């Protein structure tokens, strides 16, 4: 995996999780969307606080519409919080900071560019020359096992291939923080395992801080060092859970690890308590 | 570009049917379509000829044979070229002016919601106005030359283009913009890779509508005040009950419209290669 080793950092050596120096600090963030027509407001995030360690692999789980995508966009500086603040590496996020890669729920690939052109855009924005960027794009597509995508436009690719091209574009941008918004939700079960494995292997190899959003609890446990559960809208953090499964992980195999069921059970207990509390309050 | 068009000709979806037989079937379908169209044209010409001879009368609707003779005569004495070139120039220059203005206006409106909402009622009012009624004024202001007609054409085309480009900008996929913003792309990168390509389908659609309008504008302009052009030829022929002359000019106009549309189709093929639904 020489291509990826080049961007490997010391953080990869020790996935210390939340105890490592903070990569992200989200402090009391509330975000209200304003509807254009009548200026009415709706709260998407309600007083969310969160700390993510450098090199940590964090999963955020929650029902659809609870504000997971919104939270990622706030962290990336694409949305400005109504209240509260976000810091990355100790610096307040005002505009869009450098070094944050976002893989969108819809893959966000440009339909009028070929796979390698899409990836090369990421490399160009990382400061590479045109020829260099193209070279890099071809390397990354090969690395991720989608050589067949080269020369093709997104509509000619399967969903799983598009996801991997989108990841390649983000890797080409060489971020120090990866934000993945439900990267596997549109895929069928088998493709999901295949693509999921590619993602987890690659991200472990790169060793940067990762936040992955999903609505699949098992997927979150299988991949992450820590799982954060959000409550239904307006989004709040309902529960938080540390996962102790050995790395390297396998997207599917990890679920057969003896500790997996136990961790799942504990997380479920926490969740039930939370939900009971919510119903009583 | 060659690499891209090669990709387009490949079957997009793999299927159990071998590619070669699929290609053969597709070329057979294309051939059948062309034959169907040819048959339709021949049918209409024959029906016209028969209707003129045995039913309505030649003096009212002329006949295809007479029109063909007139075309030949006009080609030989050079008048066909003169009139066609005149009308083509008016329509083409006007179309270019309208499209250019429409793109600029549409971009401004697309980017500034407030401005757009402020002038929307006025815009829709002018848009609904039959702009051919402005033709006499353009002649008064700008004379009977090329400029008056081109301006009339532009005034008809500009609004469709403007409204389409505005809609194109508004309907840009949010995720594409966010993806570029999240990588701190410059404004220029954003325009080049996201905004302009997303607008192109809307622009082409508006040009397709604009072509029809451009020819109407050019002809109406010539009806009001001109000394040459296909529209002038129609009106001067009609005024001396020369139906063959009038219909000949109309046939040439039709061919002109077909050429414009064909050129646009070529442009679409070049620019919209990435669209899965572009195959026709
Ligand atoms: N641009 C927007 N304008 C207004 N409301 C929005 C916008 N985007 C999302 N929302 C609303 O905010 C809530 C959270 O959305 P989102 O963050 O996309 O949830 P999730 O990703 O968890 O499914 C939803 O109720 C959604 O309807
Ligand atoms: Mg979402």
C-alpha cells in the first residue's frame, strides 16, 4: 500500500481515541435552519457538544433527519452554528478550514467529468500540478480497486464504484480529517461489505481522524473506536459508547468477534435507558 | 474528445446479449427511423401535389413541382442566395446577441435572489408581451437594415435564455457546491467545474426554443420594412398573388430552421456526452 503510506501520519501508530489531543471540539452547538419563504425556524441541532481525539475513528448513529449531516457540515464550516463554536486543532472554525475531506451522502461526483478527472480535482486542490494530479488520480483509483472506472463517467459506474471514486477524490485532497456521510447507505448488502472493507482498510492505513455517519448500529460498532448516538430531531447526543475491538478491523468479520455481541448488548442497554428516560421526561 | 465519444458509443449497461448483435440492432433501428422520416416527407409532398391539382387548386397553394422549379430558377439567378443569406444573418446575429445577453442576465438573476424577486413581475410582463409588436419601433429607431432585425430577434430570444439560465443556476446540485467548498476551491474552479457545466443543458434547451423565435423575429422584421430576405420575398410575392413565390420562401425558411436545429444537435452531442439520456 505504498501510495497510501506516503500520507500516513504518526497518529496511525496509536489510535488513542478520546484521550489523544483533541482534533475537534464542538462546544454547545445549536443550529437552526431558516426557511426562505416565511422566515420560520427549525432546530436541527440542539446544544451538541463533542470532542474527537486526533487519530480517532468516531461513528455517529441516529435516525434519519436527526441532524447528522448538519453536524458534519457545521464541523466542516459549510454551515455556521446559530450558537456555540467548533474548533479544529484548537483553532476556531470560521470559514472552511483546510485539510478536511468530506464524502457526501450522494457521492457528489461531477457527472460531466470522468472518474479520474473527478479524483484529479481533489489532487489539484491539494496543490498538485495538472499532470501530477492526473497521475495521482490513476494511482488512487488503482489502489482502491476501481481501475475499471478510469475513462468512464459517473453514470456508467455502479453505486459501489462511485463510492470508491468519491473516497479516492477525498483522499487525493490529502485531508487530516475525514468526514463520511452515510457512505454505504445506498448500497446493497453484498456491495456494502465489499466497499465497506475497502473503506475501512484504506482509512486504517491512512490513519487520520475519521467521523463516519451511519444509521446502522452494527456498522458503527464494527468500524469505530467510539459510537455516539443522536436522538431524533432536534438532534441531541443521547448516548456515547467506547468500542474495544482489535484493529485492523474487517467491515463484516468484526461482527463475529467474541466481544462484538457483548458490546452491542451494552450499547443497546444504554440506548434503552436513554429512550425510557426520553419517554418519561 | 475522441476518447469521450468512443465511450458514449459503448453500451452503458452490460447485458447477456452480445454487444455486436446489439449494435447491429441499433443501426437497423436508426436506418428504419430514417426511412420512416423519408416516407413521411414523400407522403406529404404527394398529398400536397394531389390536393393542389384535384381539390383546392394550384392558384391557392401552388404545387411542390412548381416550387421546385422556382427554387431552381432562383438558385440560377442568385436571388435565392441573397434572400437566404440576409434572413440567416438577421436570425443568427440576433440569436447570438440574445443568447449572450440572456446568459449574463440569467447569471445575475440566478445569483441574486433579491434582485430576481424584485424584477420578476416586470420580467414576466415583458416576457408575455408579444414582442413582434415592437417591430415597427425597432425599424423607426434602427432603420431597415440588419441591426433593426437582429435587435428584434434578440429581444425575443433574450428572455427565454435568461429565465432558463436563472433556473439552471438555481437548480445546481447543492452537494456539488458543498463538495467544492469543503475542499476550499476557488470561485474560478467552482464556475469552471460546477456552475457552467450545470447550466449548459438549460442553456441548450433555451437555444432550441430560441431558434424558432429567431426565425419568426427575422421574418416579421422583414415584413415591416426590408428590401430583401425570405420574409420580404413572402410578402412581396403574396402582394402579387404569386403563391409559388410565397411557398418557395417558406420552404427555404423551413430548411433554414432544420439546419439551425441540426447544428444545435451537433453542439448538444459535444457538450452533453455525460448525459445518460442523450441517446435519441
Ligand atoms: N437546507 C436545509 N434547510 C432547512 N432544513 C433543513 C436543511 N437541511 C436539513 N434540514 C432539516 O434539518 C433536519 C436535519 O437534517 P439532516 O442533518 O440532513 O439529518 P440526517 O443527516 O440525520 O438525516 C431535518 O429535519 C431536515 O429536514
Ligand atoms: Mg444525512
